C-alpha cells in the first residue's frame, strides 16, 4: 500500500466501491445514521454521492419494473402453452382412436358420389384428349407427305 492509499479520503472523492465500504462500516458501527426509519439513511452524503445513490435507486427500480413486466408477460404465455399442448395431445389421441376403429374402415375408405362423378369426367376427358392427339398426329403425317 502506498502513502496515498492510506491517507484519509474525503466523502466527495470516494469511489463507488469505497462509498459502499464506508456505508457498510458505518452501518455496522451505527454512526451517521438516523434510527427513526426501517432502512438506514446516510446523514452526511456529499452532493455527488446523493446523486449516485439516487441514480442507483432509480436503476434498481427500473430493473425490477422490467423484471415484473417480463414475468407478467410470460405467465399468460406459459399458461396458454401448457393449455394448448394439453388439449392438442388429448384431441389427437381421441381422433386417432376414433379413426382407427376397424368397423369404420369401409365407411372411411368409401368414395363419395361427387368424387366418383369427377373421376369419371376426368377419365372421359383423358380419353377425348388422347383421341384428339391421335387426330392431330394423323393430320401432321398427311401434311408431311
């Protein structure tokens, strides 16, 4: 330790670490504090120290407001996450159980009338287009000859 570091420091020139150390030592010894409140209050703070204390207090309050807001936002999201996942799992289980009943396979695999009509129309259209393609091919062959 140098002679400078062992010299007494004034309250205005204290660093944040030194201020905390002095605050802790004063808290332990009980001097420079008012005893009429639940939290100790430093009686002889310089203007700079008061500003630093106020700043730290504001930062801590701001931090806790942010934390509170994050928790308030995450709680409903978490509840919905678990609620939706639970419903999804139960619904999927119930639907799979209903779907795989062997007695209903024939009903489930049966083609509806509308689909059968569209399938027949599509098959007829394919036949007509194939015939048209053959006619066009014959006309091309006649044109080349």
